[in-house]
C-alpha cells in the first residue's frame, strides 16, 4: 500500500509527502533525517490517505501540491 500524508510543522506550515512505509517515514521526519522538515521540528501527522497503487498515490500528492489541491486541503482535510 502507498500513503499520502500531511504533517503540520512547528512553524505553522504543512508538508505533503508520499511513502510506501508511513510509519518508517514519520520516524525519519521526527528524527530530523528529512532535509525539508528537519528545521521545523516538532511536527505532527494530521492526515493520511491509503492507496493501492503507487500511481494513484503520486497523483493525489501532486494534486494536493497544486493550487486547487491546496484549497481542497485547507477546506476538507485539516
């Protein structure tokens, strides 16, 4: 299974990511091993969605990073 997730960062921003192993990826974020989030610790997992195909997960991640996906995220997911 594949996951698309949202993290709320310490600075108030949100990070959108994708992973095939959500638990491992969250641990990496919390330990500061991910460059894009290591300066905004602590962080909190606020949403995740599960997909059966990598293609659909990546498409949803891309959508959430678009302007219309950004609006959807703010209205429906957080």
